[in-house]
């Protein structure tokens, strides 16, 4: 299995992990359940590991993909640069989730307020990884490129009939 295979498989973990972790944390806050917060933090920490693996396999994937005809190097660089921002965000989210876990274990009075802050940051990180994935998709999926969108917008669908 090449770095490209691993990269493409693992990149979905931070996206879905941040989304599911945010949903579970929202539910935990609503029902005021520390056990559910612990589960949410676990999912968010798992997302952090996924982001790290995705980032580490990115360079090997780049070496494979840049040899494919039609691949634009600027799309790879844009994805790579934004991936670093997303990785930093998720590393901070993982750290905050660990702090949230410790606050629950130590029965800290701030664990509920901390959960709200972590939730807001998790939603932000979800946006970062979704956009990173979108940029990665533009490298190989021509239907996501701006020129493809312009061509679709130019089509006259009024004259076509089924």
C-alpha cells in the first residue's frame, strides 16, 4: 500500500471525526453528561491522530500525484499549505480535548465552560478540515475546478428535454 492509498483513506477520519465529535459534545452539553463528554473528547482526539497521519502521508502522495499528466502543482501547494493550518488547529483541538478530559477526571468546576469552548473550536476545526479536503479534491477531481464550474454555468439547460 502506497502513501497515496493511506493518505486517501485516512483523510476522511479528521473530517468525520471532527463532525461526529462536535455532535456528541453538543449532545453531552445538552444532557449534562460527563460520560458523553468523555466519549466526544475521545473522538476528537482520534481525529487529531487522523490529521497527523494524513499530513505525514501527504508528501509521499504528492510525489506520486505530481507525475500524473494534467495535475496542477499550484493546486497541490494550496492544499498542502492549508493542510498545515488544519493540522495545527486539530493538534490544538486534541490538546484541548485532553485538558477537557482532565477537568472531568479532576472534577473541576470549569469543565462545563471548557466544554463550550472546545465545542466552538471543534466546529471551527471541522470547517478547516472540510476546506482542506475540498482543496485536495480539486487536485484530481476536475468537476471541482473553477473552469469546470464555469462551463457548467454556460450550458443552456432550457433547451434540453428528457
